[in-house]
C-alpha cells in the first residue's frame, strides 16, 4: 500500500462513518485511497462496532487516514455529523462504509466547486451495486453538466431528493451555515440537509458515473422497522417545513400537496409488500397523516380489499415493458 505526500491542510475530506460493516469497509477505504486527487484526508468514525472493524483498520498505515471514535453510540445522522466535525477539508464527501468512489470522483467534483463559489453542493450520477459488488443498474445521467439556482431547484427537492448522499461533495462553509446534519434523523438526514443547503446556495451536477451505491437485502425484520422510521420522519419533515415554506414563498400549497401525495402513494406500495397484515394496516392508516388525498384513500381501500398482489404484478409488468423498450431502442440505434 503506497503512501502519498500528506498536505498540511487537506482540500477534501472523505468522511466514512461506519457501524459493523467490516465486510465492505476495505472496499470503501481503497476507493478513497485510490483517488487521482491527492490532497485529501480520510476520516473514519468507528461507531462502537462489535465486529472486526478495528482489526481491519490496523492493517492501514496510510497517513491520510484518521480514525475517530465517538464517546457513545450514535444514530445514523449523528454519526454523519460527528464524522464531518472531525474533518478539516474545504469540501467533504460522506462515503457510507458499504459504498465506493470511482478514482476520478474527487478530481471532477473539486473542479466544479472551485469554478463555482456560490454552489453549496455538487453531485454526480451513480451506479448501483449488489452485495457482491457487481453493477445492478446505472442512473441515467442528465445530458450535460449544470449549475442551477438553489431556490429554483428547491421545488424539485421538496417533491423528492434528487441527490444520493454518496454522490455529493459539500462545501464546509455553507454546511456550517445551515447547522450541518439534523441529528434527529435516522433515515432522511441527507434529504433534510439538501433542502436547507438549497435555501442558501446553488447546486451543481456532473453527468458521469463516479460513485457506486450498494443495495442489498435487509436482514429479516429490519426492513419493516426502516420503512416505519422513514414514514414517520417524512411526516415530521413536511410538518416542520410547511409553515416556513409557504411564509417565505419557497413553494406553494399546491406543490406541497402534490409532494405529500406522491410520497404517500409510494409508501402505500412499499408497506403492502410487508408480510405482516397488522403492520400493513397500522402503517396504511399512518400514511393518511401524510396525505388523505382522494387518490391515496382510493389506493388504500383497494389494497385493503386484497388487490395488493395485482398492484405489484402491474408494477412489475410496467417495469419489464420499459426495460424491453430501452433494449429495443438501443439495438435499433446501433443499426
């Protein structure tokens, strides 16, 4: 493992918060160490791990790696915030310990941020990989690089988070200006941060696949808990935002209704994939706190009446048809 010159003050911090992901941590570390941009530090926050994470870290002697340990076990967003607080770079990336950066990620993102001082964060296209590291799919990158007004893009982010956390490089100054990650969140801390950053800075996008996000099946029983947390946090986020957004003119009531209805419909589909009937019923009624729009009510009643499998089959058929159309068009363009 080669050592590179360590600069006095790093330009970029790659922050890796980790908890019991020793299986994937070496891949995340190697992807950070392999960056073509040299002036970096790598801060690993070991959140009271009970696996062999410490043994893995002992194998690394690169001076760019700094290991920190919180005094108590932290929730996800708390660990993100702690890890960033222990770093010094002008810009930083939050790399989950099961994800990977491609070698030119930092180089491209620094170039964009240096050229656009008004940008609060920049993000790029992602590849999704499985537990085995093989590429499952790629997000379709937008056609060109852009820098957009934060207040304009804010409306899109109210409807959905448009940036994967691993893909984003964030300016420390604007991050500190908005107070960093909201420590109360466990599931939507990145989305909450984007919404606050967009109110004070612009956003940039690089249309290249420069990061890899790992998607793998949760252990038995974990998925339901995560869905429940995400649902309650989404309700809390919108309740907290509504008065402020309407008062400041960041978006109108119609857009908020649309956004909440959209998430309610997504949650209903996800919830009805759970095996426990009592859990489905409980969460289905909770979703109405997010939106009781007629379309949400109609879908809920349909699912309660036993049409869940039909709905899921319809989704799979639509997805398969889209995939076949894409394949056909790709082949046709090659002719």
